């Protein structure tokens, strides 16, 4: 009987809601504490309707229009906050209240809403989307690769390029603390785990260019991640064929202490064994992270962020056969391997952050961090190859095998590389808010100490004749002419570097808001400085200083359509990091200058409704003019710099992103990007840069079965045109401008939610302890596309031709995943 009554009441309320829909408005946002951390389970009431913020602090409440009402936000651990609203019919505004332990917040909301991230041109991604979307490397980077302007053709890597930049041009912050990645990584399958633990994430902000002065000195992008501050005990678990993870939330009885801790283990064997190269592959990627918070008083807050990561990489290739050519003339490369690779990467990271709020208008932050990495890269791999014609006769016993050999040869790779790096940071930041003005400032000291030994060489033998490096004279033309020159390896790098870099950087920026007529305008202007000096073993570099002015203007006209126009730009510098100082011979060049870029970004942000559901279309047109460019080559994910500043370059393009509720209650998006980037080295003329992506399409889609809403479907689709990375190693880019094949990949996931805490259908037995329990199936590379990351170049001794044999990435792979939440 109670069930029938509840159903009748629900239908009654639904009818009332439909009849009064046109008379209502909406108030939505995220409830934050005084340290900008989201607060879940906050009660929101307008005297008629009451709701609660979800686990991410988000809330949405319906407000009667044309009526002055008080909305109250209350939580047992915080002082209440209230606002007075007067909204027009169908008006939807965002308000992010701040609750603290001492004082209540009282304000009156005007019809125009304020959305800080929208004004700054920042893309926000919810943690729920982050955890659910499938991918070979699921996580933050996996989602970023679906955005316009963000490109990658390597599903095994967490690295990404933004608007013509490379992997070293992206800033990554966790809780306002800059984080780093290992130095010696040369292939995606060695990377293992991203620094960011998705189980701990509260908020994700991303900017693809034109970012403010408060962010650091890189040329391309900013990824700003905030870990959550828990309010109650909780736990997450995940297990799949690729590994597993655990995360725990803990809170003390007096609510002063809280912590989130995560453990992760990863094994890429399932993915690597799907490649053409047959291997014995036994990697171990594991890490532990913790974020501990202590609320000393209403004014003082302390936190500690720690991470220990160990990657133990064991790789023993056995055989490989790659078929290529045409239907009329099928060819194949057969390779037999001997030897193995043993790599180890151990990183230790710790940071302490203290936040002091002396009054209502000021906040001071003190941050100290230490990053230590020890890396070892040892390998001896002999590859003996056979290039020939494939037997295409289906009735033949040797069908699919090499029937006629065109060329044979071998390649021996050797390395004994070791690196030890210690990076220390001390930073002071301040924030002041008075009237309609805000001031941010900060000063940071960094000391980088790197000890590096490089010993690696490669010998190539083709048809019994050693192949010299392209730069060695006289040129070899065997077997057609006798060669009397010295026999040298195809490449030989030997260097020992002891490098110290001292940096002092800082910024100051001003924010304000005003009106011109009926339009609202937000201003941001800032200036960064960066001073550094490089000390090598036998040389001290010149002391260098750069100044970086930046500005943003956002205009929101008082139109019926909710549009915002944004103009941003400035001077961006990237002082060289250690990798940018090391040239092709392995030696450090201490006087490398900072690369310089002038950014101009024009954007339009349009919010609208379709099917009475929210949608957003963001369009950005950008141009970057670069000077003092340090040219480089990319092999898989390894970047090698020329360590000089002899080039200039440009990047231009347009990014479009449409996102919204294509399916009610879910967020999906479609993105398109056009990019053209070229460089001119020593006035030789403009050629495509290694990240000249041209076209990019991305799709992230979520759905559920109408009759079975607990059955979810997630689709992640990316298409990129080919990068200019198909040329022979160490070739002159002005001679070889080959492009790889287009990158096409689709990953799909199916998830069945067995237990949902919103449904009370589970008896209170042991299963009743779960807030959520789900079982899923993932299919990586759904259409089994052959995507190449590089080319192997093999010479036919008879025709004197060189063949580009693609090195393919992973094929179609199935994965089963179990997730649980307590």
C-alpha cells in the first residue's frame, strides 16, 4: 500500500512540475569549503523544495521565477550559508557557495551568473566521466585526447601534444603542485602509470592555450588537478585483466584530519602481446599515493601529497612478421630476435602545503616539494631480418610465408643508460580580494640536480655490408663499389653529465569586473618572470631572464542567447629543462635560450538548450608565432633536441567542441580540430613540424538502455591524420617528409551496475555494504585498425630501394573490469 501511495505522490509531483515548468528557474553549482574543496551531502532548501549536493559537491534546485526567495545551504560540519535570489522564467544561473567553520555567507544574486572557469577558457571534466570512459590507458590523459587541439597517436602512452607543441610543453599540477614524469622513457609501453590517480581526483581543469600568468612557463597547455578532501569513510576497488587499484577515504572523529590514499598496479601484457612482435613481457608498474589534510584552525590548513612509483620493465622480443606491399606484389619483413631489455624507473615525490587565511579578503600559501627519480635503461637486442616476397597462392603449403628473399640483414642495439635527478621547489603564493578586484602573486625557487650517463650504440648490417651513419664520408655504395673508409656504428652516443640548474620565478596578476552598457566584462592582466642559470661539469652557462606579459578579456553581452566572447594572449616563454639542454651527442649545452611564443586566442562560448537539455558549443581560433625554437625529432615518445635556437615556427588552427546531454542525465561531446604548424631552421624554408597533425576528430559518448538503465554504454573514438614521423632515423627533415598513416581508434565499454546506493532493492546482507558494484566489458580498438607509431626502414640490396615497414600498435583486445565502492 505504501508503494502505491508513493507512486501516486510521485506522479502528482511530476504533473505539478510539468505544469509549472515555464514558471520556474534553476540554481546550480558546486558547494565548496574555504579551501575550494567540494563538499558532498549539503542540504539545499528554498522553503519549497529541498535537495542535496552529490559526491562531487554539485547541486541543482528549481526556483519559482519572478519571486524573491532565500536559499539556504546547510551541513553538520559547516556554518550555514544563504542567498537571496530573484530570477526570470527559465533562467539558469550558477552559484558556488563557500561554507566555513566560523562565519556564514550572506549575499544576493543578480540575474547575471558568474562562471569563473568559463571566463578563463578552462575546460572542466567531471571525475565520473574520467573513471568510466574506456581506454588502453584509462585516466585523465585518455579523456584529454578526445578534446580538440589535443593529439596523440599512441594508445600505450599517457603523453599528448597540444596545438603544435610536444610532450615537454605541457604543465601538470596536482593541488597547485607541479609534477614531473621520468626522463629516459622512450616508448609508451615503458610508461606504466600516469602520475594522476583517478580514484583520488575531485576536479580536473584544462586549458589548451592563452592561459593566465599564475600558471608556469610552458608553451602549450595547463592541466590543473585537485584531489578530494573526504568528509566520511569510503573505499573504491577496481580489478581487470590490466591490473587493479584500491583507494581509501579516512576522516578523524573531530573532522580535523582527513586523507585519501590510493594503490595501483598495472600490467600491459594483454596489450603488448596483441602486437605483431611476439615477446616474453613481464612488466611491473605499481605506485602508492596519499593526500593528507589537517585543519589546524579556521585560519590554518596543512596538507601533504606523497607518491612512490616503481616501474620494473622486462622485455624479450622473439619474432615478428609484418606484411605490406600490394595485392599484386605482397611483401613481408620477418625478424628473429635475441637478447632482452631491462629497465627500472623509481620515483619519489613529496610536497607540503600550508594555507593561511588571516582575514576574509586574503589567503597565503606556502608550498615545498621534492622529486627524486633514479632510472636505468639496459638492453642488448639483436634483430636479424629477412625481406622478401610472400607466397600468395592459397593452395600452396607455404602460403603467407616468404618465398623469395630480396634482402637480409641485422641490427644490434645496445644501451647502458643511468640517470639520477633531484628537483626541489619552495613557493609562496598570495591571493587578495577586495570589492571587484582580485590580486594573485607568487614567488618560486627551484633547484634541479641531474646526474646522467649515456652509453648507447646501434650497428646495422644490410646484405652483409655495414651501414654507416648518413653523415659519414665517403658514402658507401657496396656491393657496387669498394669501400675503404672506417667502419663505425650507425649511431654512437657516449656522454656523462653533471648538471645543476637554479631557477627563480614569479608572477603577479590582477582580475576585475565591470560593465559597458548592458554587457559585462572581465579583465585579467599579469606578468611572469623567470631567471635561471645552468652549471655543467666544465662550464657555467650565462645567467638568463625572461618576462612574460599575459592578458585576457571576456565579454558577455546582455542578449537573449547566452554567449560569451573571450580574447586572450601574451608572451609565453619556456626556459629549457634538462632534456632540452642535451643535444644529439648526449652533451649538455648550458646556454640554450628559452623558446618564445606569442599567443593569440579568440573564442566564443555559447550555452543553449535542445530538447530542454543543456548544451555548450565552444569555438576557439588561435595563432602562435614562435622564435628561438629548439628543433627536435620524436621516436615513439622519445624526444631528441638539437639544443640550439636556430629556428622559428608558427602554429595556427581552430578548435570546436560541442558537449551536452545528448542522452538525458549523461554528458557527451564531439570535438574537431584543424592545426597547421611549420618551422624554418636556419632560413632553409618552412617544413612541417613533428606534431603537424592537420585534422582531428574526437567523440566521447555515454548512453544507457532505456528499459535497463543500469546497463551503461561508453564510447571513446579518435581520428587523427598522420604525423610526419615516418622518415628514417637521423634523416634530414628537409630531405625526408614522410607521414605516418592516419590514426583511427575506437574503444567501447559496457557496464552493468549490480548495486546502486540510490536503489534500496538489495537486502542488508554483505552485499548491502556496497554503495556501488559494477561489472564491465571493454573492447579496445573495436574495429581492429592498424595504427603505426614509427617505420622500420629496410634496404633491398638488389633494387637499392628502402622500404618503410610500419611498426603497428595494438590490435583488438578484450578486457573485463570489476568496480566496487564502499
